C-alpha cells in the first residue's frame, strides 16, 4: 500500500494557509497552470510541499483543530464514502461533504474544505 499525496490544488491552498512541514515531495508550478512533482531534495523555496493526505490531515487536526471523519455511506457502505468535518475552534456544526467513490477521494475533498475554513492573518 502506498500513501496518497495531496493534489496540486490542495497543496497550493495548504501553503497559503500556513502549512510548512517539510516533505519528501514538492510540486513545482510551471506555466499555463501546469505543475511537476519533484523530489524535495532538489527543490527551491518557491516549490509547494506535497505531503501525504494523512500528514496534512494530522496537521489540520493538531495545529488547526479541525477534525475530519471518513465513514461508509449508509446506503452503499462498500462502494461509497462520506467525509464529515468537525471545526472544533470556530464552533460551526459538523458538515457532511457528500458521497464519494473512494476513501481517498472523500479525504481529499475533506482536506480541501478544511483548509478553506482557516483564516490567515
């Protein structure tokens, strides 16, 4: 089994929201909204960290106090997943983000939506 890296869009938002944990991989932004996945050993300061989904999830939980839960979808628990966000500090109600075909897809959407809750500055 291999850990999933977060997608480029999620990594870009994570950097904007203050994620600065060193990672083995980074994204390098190219022209025309394209990017390249590189090994961070050869990276530069302007590269965007590409953590695994689980590392970003842990950072959101420990540093930003946003917890998420990926659970089987009631009507089809084998083939569909739900992601529920629990923003612990901003006192919002938990939000169900819908149904997804894979656990990793649900987690990626949860990570992206959790990052959007973070206010910088």
